[in-house]
């Protein structure tokens, strides 16, 4: 019996944290033109009872929408074991916004705290936000991130356009680092922004803008918060903007010093050291 108990304990010690199935409360908010939604959800690790949810809601004018959230496994050859899919659709099933957020499980999402996207719906911004924890303070500041290298991969199949590049973000004002690049001659631009929030919290943003003679307007923003450099480097995602004229814009982000392999169980040698 003692041997069995020891083996059971040892198996737990050698199990990576992301493999321990968890369920956690999540606060969902959706804010937009005539839309104000706040729901308390439960979300599980992939394969568990609360690994997906569908939320139906309407604007004050009666326009119906669906939000689908699904936490699922990724193949073994990916750098993260799972991803959180968030898809916004209209009543006819047309996709309006999409975020694929790679992650190490619910515990890791709680470490990040807040993530989401803003997408233009009929020209008006709609903000879909998931809050996994109510963090109010951290130890990360934009002023310290001048050497932090961030990777961008922007694809627009309709144009045959792809731009992959590392980026360093210059300080554009106190508490903000930002850099913008045009999508060649096309009337669009992509932007990375790091912004101080409060008390050692930073928000990373991947922004897509439409450009015209009158300036630029936000089409989509994909974002997450970080309270430490480790959490900032844990972010990795692919967002999609669905343009009515030019099709899908795929916006991929990852930090240069981000995760390359899923977490592995510690060896017995590492434990006794």
C-alpha cells in the first residue's frame, strides 16, 4: 500500500502543471454600440466539462450575435499544448472577429489575467473581453521594454501579401511604446503598442487600421495584459479580421523570447538537486 501511495505521489510530481485539468470562473464582457453584456462563465482545460461555451446576445436595435468560446488541445508538435478559440458571429453565422490564443492551460490564463479583441462591426467598435483574474498590480513597466523584441506576421491572401518582421517599439509618449507599418501600397497599416495600465500592469496590443486621406480608423485590436516579463512573453496568438471587401486579414503575434516547447515534467534528478 505504501509503495502504491508513493507511486501515486511521484506521478503527480512528474506531471506538468498544464496537464492538471482545472475549471475556473471567467468574467465575460462585451461592449459596443447598443451592446452591454456581462456574464459569469466557467471555463475548463481542454476535454473537461466546461471547455466550451456559446453566448447569444442582442443589441438594443435587435441585431443578434453569437460568441463561441472553445478551449482545445493542440498537436504535440506545437509550442503550446492548447489554444483558446474565441469567435464572434452575426445572426446569419457570418464571422465578425476571431482570436486564437495559445496557452499552457487555465492556470496560465489566470496568470495573464485579461485578454480579448475589439473589432469594427458596421463601423462601430465592439470589445470582447475575458477576465480570468482581477489583477490590480504587478512589476512590469513600459519604460523597461525598449530592448524587448516582438515578432509580427501579417497575412492578407486577397492581396498575396505577407510581412514577417521582428519589432522593437520606441517610446512615443510617457507610458507608451508603439510602432506602425503600412501594408505596402494597400490602404491599411498594422501597429504594435505596449501601454502602461496601472501599478505595474502593461497591455500589449496588435492593431489593424484602415487608412484614407482623412487619417486612419481602427478595424481590429487584439490584446492581453501582463504583470511581469514572464507573462508578457507567454502571450502568443493569431487574430483574424474579416473585411467585407478584401477578405481575411490574419494577424499573428509572438515574442522573440517566447515559449518554444510545451512544459515538460521535471526529472527526478531535477527534483532531488
